[in-house]
C-alpha cells in the first residue's frame, strides 16, 4: 500500500505546484500587458531586443534576449515536459492502457478541430496559414489554476484526466514543432546533434546515472540543434528520453525523479513567468472591433473557444458511446464538457507556437495572434469555470 499512497501524494503535490505556477503565470502576463500600455513600453521593448552573445572561437550564438528566452529557457521547459512524459509512460497514469484511451482521443480531437477552424478563416492567406497550430495547444498550468478556484469540489480523477490530456497535447505540440516549424537545415549541425544522441544512448545503456554527464552532452546537443535549423527546444525532449528513471541500486534515488523535482519550481515560478512576461505584452490602445474580425485573431479565438470544446467533448463522447473507454470516476458529461472548455486556455504553448509561426515573416502578425490567444483563453477559462461550477457537487468531492 505504500507505493500507491506515495504516487497519490506525488500527484497531489504536482497539482498544487501547477496551480500556484498558473497563478504566478497569470500575474506576470497581466504585468506585461500593463507595462506595454504604460509610459514604460519603450523600456519593455528595449529590454527584449537587447543583444546577448556567446562566442567560443569561431562559434557564436547571438540573439536578442527575447529569443534566448524562447529558444533557451523554453528548452528547459520542454526538458521537464519530456521527464514528466517518460515517468507517466513508464510507471504513471499513462502506463495503464485503460487510462490512455479517453484523454488520448480527446487530445487528438482537441488538436484537429481547432486547427480546422483556423484553416477555415485563413485558407486564402499563405502567410496567415503558418499559424494553423496556434489554437491546438493547451496550457495545463492555467487550466489547473482555474480548477483551484473550485476547491475540493473537483475530483482528483478530473484533474488527472485534464493533466493526461494535456500531456498528449504536449506530445502533439512537440511533433508539430519538429515537422512544421523548422528553418533551413544545416546538415553539419544536424550530424553533431545526432552524434550527441548516440552518446546519450550509450550513457543510458551502460547504466550511467551521473546527471552532469547527461547535462554536458545535452548542452552541446542544444547548441547543435539551434544551429541546425530544427527548433532547439526539441533538444530538451530528446535529452529527457535518455535520463535513467532508476538508480544503479535500490537505495540510489531515481535520477529522473530527482531532476524533475528540482526543476518543477524553477519552471513554474521562473521560466514560465519570464516567458509570459516576455511574450504577453500587447498594446491595447488602438484595439477596436475590427481587431477581432480578420482571419488570424478570429481563427485563434474560435479555434480555442469553439474548436477545443467540439473536438475534445465530441471525440470523448464518441469514444464513451462506442464503449472504447469509461467515464472517469466522479466525472459526468457536464463536467467533461467543462473540462473541454478549460482546455481552450492555450496561453503559453499558443504564444510559443505563434512566435515560431510569425517571427520570421515579413508581415507582423504577432499582435493579431496575441490578441486572439488572450481573448480565446479568457473566454474558455470563464465558460469552463461556469460549467464546472454548476456541474460539480456542492460538497467535498468523493472521488479521490
């Protein structure tokens, strides 16, 4: 009985941390918007455009601070996502086949339908089309922060379902970035990254548990991936796949779990808030109704708000009716719908994909996608909260 209890404590601690992280994320996003609409906006832009350069001999990485945040700090975030994914698949909720079907089906619908909604509004604009994946993402930290407003009425089964769905969503986002958001490929740098993957595989197969060795190889792989044209954040996911989940002896702590434990607070309370602060600053002075009526913002708003609800709830409903999966204990169709609405909070991952889609185009669509993300996420969070508030019992949830 000790192991199940330990797993449950881990889940509860994880959810508490994600909730607090979501609140912190919200604070820094609002702070960025306030500064971007104040006399300090010039300093905000100056800070993000500050050039930061690292040079070793003829090798150099020179980028503005904003791209160091998006390419560097977010690689650490994706590293943590990779660690969580590996742990869940090996010994967590996703190791049980019965727990995979419903959130997996929901995640597929939750990525496909928002993308289709976006494409419907932007099919005739080849530049705007690059943002098709923006509404396909879910921000688990924000979604759990909204759930926290409902307190103990929320069954743990619902939180686990939401978290599992978001993990599948992250897998989809990783694949989308890998296949669709790459620039010109450098074969020499790609070969160096592949060599690093080979070294990581050897370290793992030989049972090496020294974390420093993995980090050094991972750092070289990140730099090579950055130079290769494949997005550098993928190096974090690849590195996570090779971190051992078990120590050499029963007494040795799990390298994966110890790294995951150490990184959770750093990511939740530093990396994601910094990312939100750097990417959420939108000048709102000149916004009118026309700001929401053309393809990019309209496709994102309706993709997040309508596409997510239809895709997730519709596909889950179909899976349940076909008896491919069972409704999680403590959940109902109404709470399932509320959860689907919450998944329309795209914020962090949507902003990230938006930056990849539009930062290198000659047309500035970053304002449009940020407006769409903020509005779509706000509407989704509000509706998700109202539906869950009306559907969950007015007492402590019993499904724990």
